[in-house]
C-alpha cells in the first residue's frame, strides 16, 4: 500500500457547480477569476504565511462587485468561497493533500492552454496579494518552492531565467503530477519551524597547558 494520502475535496461537486455557474455568469465582471483560477487563488490564501483581509481578497477575486440577486445570494457565494479556503487550511493542517479540479496531466499542451495553467495563475494572484509576506523570512527557499507554480502559470514566460525551465516538457509533466504535494510542502514551510542545531560542546584544553605569559 502507498503511504501517499488521497487528495481531499475542498468542496463537493454540487458546491463547485454552484460557484462555477455564478463565476461564469454575466453578473460577474470579465476580469474576475473563474472557478479554476478562484480555486488556485483560495488555496494560495490557505497556504499564505499571513491571514488576508477578507475585503481585500474578495475585491481581488472579483475585480469589482458582482451583481448578486440579493443579500442571501451574496452570503451564499462568499460563504462557499471562504469555506473552500478554510477547508484547504484544515486539510493541510492534517497533512492531507488538496484535491485539484482538473486532471494532473498536460497532455503535451502548453500549461497556459490548460486548466493547470489557469489554476497556477490564480495561485500566483494569491501570492501577489501580499507578496512581501511570502518572501520576507527566507526569500531563496520561498522562490524555490514557488518556482513550479510560476513556471506552470504562464505569467513568467518572458522571463529569461524561466526559458530553460519551461522548455523541459517532461519536467513540467512531473511537476503537474506533484502539484498537491508541492502545495503541502509550501504550507509546511510556513508553519513548521526549522530545527535548531544542537550546540556543540566546547573542547577541553589539555591539562597543564594553560596560557603562558
């Protein structure tokens, strides 16, 4: 038997369908994140080292105020979005892997032409919401852990340092298969304190060889 935990759904199918219908409707601005992008965005907020202000992340996700039918619908939709985020936190806290809303394969397509690219772009939007917090403790480690999400997002294709990385199709396919584990690795990076090295005992001086004047 494999020790790898099964991915944990963050919302059930009916709830995801409800969000998908709303986010794809004309009552939401065309610049708003769709369901796949929103999923990535909210998982990033679950991983983030600092709690995001709800008003800030809602405004970023929708890029404006949607046309809710009434207060009840507003509460329903925002409640589902926040529950997805909180369920991601709960799963990661238990060491579980988040279930992602797509097949973990590129099928020889560029990442930005797949839901994987959309999800990773949404994830990076979550990082951009408070970029300083992600990098302030250990910039090099954070950059290394975020590199797969950056490469698959399609947002950094013009960066010279990214060309070789995104040009390796087999490497990208391997990263796609590992995405749930990479999310958990990031979460643990910000939650588990690094081990402090044990102090080394001082060497004893040889007897009778004190300091001479």
